[in-house]
């Protein structure tokens, strides 16, 4: 009876849910507390459930579940809560994934570090893309693989038992005490993991973190499909019958946008793409540079996900190490690369550099000719041998229209791979899918990158491909129009608040092709000590943001976003995109991102009101 009540309520919620639950990729930070991710949303959702209130207005007022939709969202929380209720579990014990592989890898990662045995039990057959030898040899995970005819055959085991089930009803679980982790997979939707037993509670946060860094949650569209399946509601048929045509359109657009005459690959998110790049390059190094140390070179203050993921990979693989690359705040990227590459050459190690151009959040561009020369510089090891050439992994999310990789472009002569987060300009904020492309010099590496993208089941979904096919053709025009607003806003701030420090590309750089629509704003401060000045500035940051989102609520958002189709987005990197960055490397400044569609005069007026208040 209680199950019927709960399912009937969810049915009402599905019918009345806000459209943002299905369509947004990033959410409001003003109603979000990271340490209460998922729980705060569910606590207030349960209060509505107790009152049987499924009113659309009440649902729209619930706090943000996760700041990024790839980490989780209202619909994924709802699905996980429903399954947990049906199985008398806490909602945190149920975690949905877009990937069918990553939940397995998440448990294996935890057990690798804990030196705990793992067995994987399955019926039927394993997914074709799950390459057992590569998971062991490249990822470093150890496990025993056992096929059974029936779940009742599973006996006790000194370690963790994972049970993988491929079935028509992804939400149905038959929990037994001899299995620690149940994973239901569906070819079209993804997977749902249930953590079974109190002894395994310690896995939950680490599995969530794997979902946060190496993949994405089950997408909103697929989660809605799973919910409707659970509720026995009619599921609309997928009209996108010819996905091959859609993929061809996306790949053609990427080739035209990047100027690279190589085949791109498309992932479920920017970080999914980065994970495939890093694991693909490690795989290549293991095969072609046997026994050599692998160095992943990363700016310490770059986007937290990039930094954190690289360090997490290094933690799991013995011969992989992360090295810092200072690029902002008075540090020169080219000089830093030169110094670190000399050190790596001396060690006869394999160098992989991950860097953003322009940098985030200070929007700085290095001298590209000097960068080219440093990357192409011939170096020798301590014994006089020729050093291994670096691979430059370029995150160009801020300027996806800038040509780096074509045969006559600045980085054509060095091994370069470029990737872009799709939730920004490529999709206009409508999906998270990102893409990666190589220049001719590193084209051969794409085979390994594509392999690991498929092994991790992190390819873009069909719907994500449809969205990219629709949005990519207009991307360059949207970038052009948004840049014009941003340049005008930057000039307006300089004129009316000259004591503020603004980080934005110069007019000269813009003419050479760098036209981002994001800038960072270091507001003027006051006080007798450094601590007083920092405290004042941080309060002023929030005062500005709160004024903008209060006065222009339909357009200005306190949100981690960029490249959206409309509005203006404000954030403080130190408390959002740099969440896992070391405290000393964080940037307590304001980052502003403008779209090509907003009431610009209104934004200028409200900013002028702010200036008059200080």
C-alpha cells in the first residue's frame, strides 16, 4: 500500500515537474550547498511527499540538487529515491549512471586502494565493451570474473561481490546478502547501482565522486524514461531513427569549426572526454614507452575537475605522477612548460600537458609562437638520449572557434589534442556532451582515446548527438555576438569602476581569433591588513552578484555556466569550479559570462547602481 502511495505521488510529480528539470545543464548556486548535495533536495522533496503536494510551483522552489547536471539532478535524485524506497534503503545507496562500465570501475578503484579482493558475478554475458585485460593491465584494477546461471548460486566471499544484471526492467532489484553491489544495466539508458549492506556505506561517497569526475549521472531524458518504465507509463518512441546521419552531421561541424582534418570523437561530457584522453595516452605510453614514468602536467588552479581527475588517475597507477604547471597570477605558461619539460626530459619520462587557453578563470593567452617553440624544442635525457616528445592536451572550452590544429596552424607541428566541454557553446547549455579532435601529428593517438571512451561507455547519447547536430552550426555566430556584448561590458566597467582589475583578452588577441565571452573581475577593496582587504573583497563579490540576480532574475543567474543561449551568468571560481583545488591556488574573484541574448542596457544600469553603492 505504501509503495502504491509513493508511486502515485511520483507519477504526479512527473506530470507536473518544472521544464528545467529536463532541460538545464547547470543550476543556481544561490539555492545550493555543496556539502548537502542531493540530501537537501530530497529532504524538502520528502516534506512535499508527506503533504502529497506535487504542485509545479512547489516543485520549482526546491533547492538545487547538484550544481552541474552531469553530477546529478532532480530527476536522478527522484529515481534513486524511488528505488531506495521500494527496497527499504537510504536514497544515498542508489546511484544512477549514464555509463554501464563506470559503476564497476568505481568499486574496483576503491578496492584497489583498500587492497581488498573483488569478484564480478554476471549472468548471460558481459557487455562487449568491457575489456577485462585492459581494465587489469592499464587501469590497474584486480578482480575475479565469474559467470553464474542464477543469482542464488552466489556464495559468501572474503571481499566485495559485484553482481551485473542486464534486464528489461532497470529499476527492479532482487537484493541478497551475499552481494555487496548490484548493477542493473540497460543498453539505451545506462546503469543503476545499489550499494547493499551497512558494511559498504563507506563506498557511497567515493562512488559518487567517480560519477562526479569520470562520467556523468544518467541523463535527464533517460532518467525520465526509467521513471516512466517504473510507473508503467507510456514511453514515447524515439523518432531519431537515423543516428548515423546525426553523428555524421556532428563530426562534419566539428571538422569545420576546428579546421582539423581528422576524425573527432564525442563524449557524454568534457570530463568524460578528458578521462578517455588521459587513459588512452597512458595506454599508448605503456605500449610504446615500456617501463617509463608518465608525467601529467596540470595547472594547480585550473578547473577543479581537470585537476582532481588527473590526480585521481595518478593515485591508481604506480608509474603515473602529476606535476604542477603554474600559468596564472604572474606565472608565464610558456616558461613554466619549458622548465617542467626540461625536468621530465632529464628523467627520461613521458610528458602529457593539460592546459586551458585562454586560462580559467583569468582568461590569459600565452605567446603562441613561444609556446610552439617550447613544445617543439629538442631535449635530451640525463644520459644524452633524445627525450620523448610531449603531447599537448588543450582545453579550449573558452574559445572553441579558435583554430589550433589545422595543417598550417600554430600547433600543427607538435602533438596536440584539443577538447571542449559541450555544455558550453557547442550545445548552448542544452546538454553536457563534449568532443575531442587531434592534429595530424597525433592522429594515431585517437584510436586509443576512442577505445577508452567506449570501454568506459562514456560516448555521447543519441539525444546529446541530436542536440549538438542542431546547435553546432550556429556556434561561431553565437560566439561572435556574445563576445561583442562582453567587450562592451568590460569597457563599461573600466570606465565606471576604474579601480577594478579585469582579466580579459586584449583587442589584439581578439583580432587574432580569441573571442571569449567570459571575463574575471577583481573588485577594488579596502582595509588595514591583507585579511581585512580579502574579507571586504569577498563580501563585495557577493553583494554584486546578489544585486544582479535580484534585479534581473530572468536573465542574471548565480550559476556556473558559459556559452548559454540567453542571459548572463555570475560565479566565484573559488567556491564553484575550483571546488577541489588547493586553497592557496583558488581565485576569490567574480567570473562573468555573457550570452548573445540579454537585456544589455539593463545589466549596465544595475552594475552602475552597484558602483554608486560602494
